[in-house]
């Protein structure tokens, strides 16, 4: 943006020019009136000097009142009085115009200097703003880049430039989060698609066998049907778990936080998963004192249930123990088993989506239960820590800060 464009396409320079013209016109009118007063005073002094001179006072002396009065008495014979209007004197108009133009010229010169200085400062600000605008356009194409600092300290352009820099950093952070979320969603959909395709392939294969082979033995037919039912159940569980996880990721869950018994919540979780425990021959024990803290029973029960189900599916355990403990500033809830344990290198990946172990007894496990459990724990102001030793079992500890 050159100076001509700044002057034509912006209101502020035109307003300054208009203000310059208005101030100059107002001053010209006021000064014209004031120049008349000045000319009247100057002519009055001229009259007084002439009267004093006619009374015998020297021309270079300041007119004396007595001499002025005596001169007025002498001038009465010629029709001249001391109180005559100064505007009747010759040269009055020329004197007034000289005073007017001299004062107007001096004021116009000062006003013009102010206008030039103001426009130069305004154009300087425009230049800074234009540089900031170019930076913003550049940032729109390259999010996360660091813009240069523009303007002097404490100036409006500097503050604007600093704000753009802060906005750039925040946009870069948001863009990084969006990229991570996009990559995570792509991985999640790929894993989910793979899981569904595997189950669908089994169902299609078994259905084709059932449809094409007429003389299948009843045991074989029952086996194929059970496999199809198991895969359908697995797909249903997978879809429901994925929907829960998506809801948690989107922050669309409204938790009903209220003080209630933690022992009842843990007991309900074990009761809900009791059929799976009986089927697997695993004994579960709940050892929770009477602890009350604010939590959403349905969702915390979901977290405990997912951890227990993970132990059933992968730990090859025979006993699961659910315990709770009240600390001075926290509540600790733990789920432990006496299974085969988890290798230390696998623990960091336990809470990843589809991050289940590959050697569990139940390979139809969807692999996102622990991820859901951690998100629920975090939403309750806590987190999950895993302690495990191969051959001696695993312990999941949820700690909630009060």
C-alpha cells in the first residue's frame, strides 16, 4: 500500500485534511474579527500621538494624557475630536489586512506543520499495520510459523504484532491437536474396519457353507451357527464400545456427579459382569469400606467393569479383587488379579485403542475397554496406574483427587 492509496482509500487522512481546512476557516473568521480590534487599537494610538504632537510633545515620546487633551482642544477647531472612530483614519483598511494576513499565514504554517507531522505518523502506523496484515496472510497459509516483531515498544502496532504472534502460536497448537486427532481417528477407523471385516468374513464364510452344503452333521451345523452368533455378538460389542469412546472423545458425556457409596458402585460393576466371571471360572471379591465421594455411578461402574473384563480376557487369572481406600486428599480404587502379568514393555500401550495383548484367552475382545476406563477416570479428576509383574498378576489403580 503506497501513500497515495493510504490517502485515498482510508478515512483517517481525509478526516485530518478536512479538520485542517475547518480549523483554518474557523481561525480565519476569528482572526479577522480580532484583527479589527488590533487595528482599532493601533489607530487609536496613532490618533493620540498626533494630538500630543500638535500640543507640542515630541514625536518620539509616549503620548501624555495632558498633551492629548490639550491637542484635542486645539483640533476641535478643525472638527477633530479625541473620541473619533479609528476606522475613519487613512490606512486603516491596509493595516487591518496586513495584521490579518500575517496572523493567518503564521497560523496556517503551524497548522500545516502539524498536518504533515500527523500524516507522517499516521502513514507510519499504516505501514506497520500493513506489515502485520501481510504476516496474517502468511500465517493463513503456514500455520505455526513465528512472525517477526513489528513496531516500537508499547506502540499500538507492537501490541497488535504481539497479539498476532500469540494467535499464531495458539493456532499452531490447535492445528497440531487437530492433526493428531485426525491421525488418531484414521487409525481408529482403520482398526475398527479391520475388526469388523474379520467378523464379517467369518459370518459370510459360515453362511455360505450352511447354504451350499445340505448334508452337514448337526454338530458341524451347530458349530458354524455358534461361530456366527459369537461374531455378531462381538461386532455388537465393538460398535457399542466404539460409540462410547467416540462420545467420550467428543466431550459429549454429561456426568451426574453426586456423593454416593463407592462400595455400592464396585459391587454393581461386579454384579453386571458376574455371568462372564462364572463362565470363565473366576472368583471376584469386593473389599471396599464405606467411602463416599462425588462420582457418576453408571460411568465409574463402566470403568471398573472394563478393567475386570480386561483381566478376564487376557490375564488367565482365577481370582480378581476390587479394593478401595480413603486417603487424606484422595480416594484410591484398585482392581487386581493373580494372572500371568503383563510384560513391562507392553504397559505403556495398554490404554491405546485396540492395544490389547495378543496372547489373551479371548481374542474377540474389542481392545478399547481400557481406553474408555482411563477417559472416565480422567473425567472424575483422576487417572489409572498399572503395576504388573509377570507370573504374579496385575493391579490397576485409579486415584481420584478430592
